[in-house]
C-alpha cells in the first residue's frame, strides 16, 4: 500500500509542559519494585494527551534488550495513551525469531536488530517491513567473549568454535570482524540462542561467543571480551536495535503510529535524562537489580527524537547503512541477492518521526 494514499495523522499534541513532563516517575516507579505495574499502586500518566479514539489491535514483539521499549512496556505507557486500543506483547529471543514472525505475519511491530531487519526485506524473504524507530546504537553491549585467558586477539581463535545467534546484529558484527581478519572459514561458527550459549559455555562446548546482555555479563564472570560491536562499527559495519513494523500495519494505522512514536520518544528521554528511574523498569523486565540495569546502559547510545529525524538517521543515513549491511550480507551469502535499491531507501519510515519532532 502506498503511503501517499493514507490520510496523514493529526499531530500528537504535547501537553503544555512538553514531552515527558506529565510522566512523574517519582509517583509511578517505586524503588525496590520487583514486579510489573499491575502489582503496585501508583498513577501512570501518558506523556501526551491520551487518545481514546484509537481502537487499533496491535501485536508487539519485544526482546530482552535494555532500551526504551522495555521502559514503555513496563510502565504500560502505550496502554495509558491509547486506552481503547488492544495491545498484546510477545517475547522474542533473537532477530531470527522476529524474521520468522514477520514471515508468518504473527506480529505487527517488533524490536529487531538492523541486520535481521535487512535480511527480512532482502531475497528470498522480501518482506515489506518498515523501520520505525532506533532504540539504540550498539556499542560494547554486544561483544566477543572468550574463555581461554591466553586468547588476546581474534587470530588466536583460529580453529576454535564461536557461538552466536544467527541472523542477529551480533552475527553481522562477528562476520565483519572475521572477514576483516581474514579468518572466514578458519573459525567454527555455530548458531545458538542466548540461553543455549550459556549452557554450552558451562559445558565447555564452545570457546567464545558474540552475545548481548544479560548473557554477556554471565560469560564475563569466567571469560573476557576481546572485541565489541563498537569495533565492528569502526570497520564500517554499524549495528542498531530498531523497531520495525509491517508496511500494511504501519500505513493502515497512522493515528496509532503517531502516538506510538511520541511514546517511544518518551522512553528514550527517560533513559537519557532519568536513567536511575528508567533502570527500575528495565530491572523488572530483565529480572536483575536496578544497579545492574543502569550499568548496562553504558553499552548503548540512545538517539533522541530530534537526532533521529536528522540526516544521520531517518534523514538519509539510515538508508545508507541498510544498503551497506545488505551488500555485506550478500557477499557472505547470508541473503540470496540484493533487493532493488529503493527497498533499502524506503525501509526507514520517517513520517511519524517527522510528525512528532519539534
């Protein structure tokens, strides 16, 4: 469906004090809380004027990644802003799971890494998926952890086995690093989900893993990092945690997308301006302490709404990054072929972000 034929949503009207002012965390996030908001008393306010006219049914997929999506889920901000909408959340373990969910049309919007998002739009899948938001730019939060203390660089892993969830951003970063080091085909790479990586590590079945939190911290207890996704970004392969949606859902629900985007902006604001409070929500969702949750935030960059609307991201840079990702995935035979250039150019859905930006 063409976006030109879809009515443009009315601008989400911010409250007088501005985005975020209505969400008083001191009143809705209790320190020491260890359960979902359903189980505690406190008022959760929408950061913009709620819209009870929105009656969309939305299936949202989330992942255990410490970003604004977890804060939004925990505080039930979407439900507060769209009280008549039907919103359901389903957990995904990796980008590979999200690709399958988009393929089976079982989710409408999903947290997904940039690499699996590009794979889903490229042959043979060729799904019409739009990127709606950058949850974070990945840095040290995804790293290559090795068990042998004598391993100091990637070359030392020749002939050994590295585990990584295939189709994930970590997989893309790892492929980039192996290719850069001339080690493609010289290191055993196996596909394991995060929980399976931990079990294989404990059984000494793998020598290393490129993985994210919370598994990363668990592996560091008996291993050490030698590379991160920040390093692979410097090699020309930046990775992002994104939120993407099917084209049909996005273009058919402009009012929902306008409100959803405003709420995402609030989730990012909380991470940047009130990290201690946001860490409480992340801790609840990940089953860790708020102190551990806050420490995780240092491994990511959280672009603001204004930054996302600019040329580095939805203003053009994001499409370039998708094209570069696709070219690398094709060279690694991770996709059958490149899609038309217009596919990657049109992956970023900037309309709602432009509508919400000042």
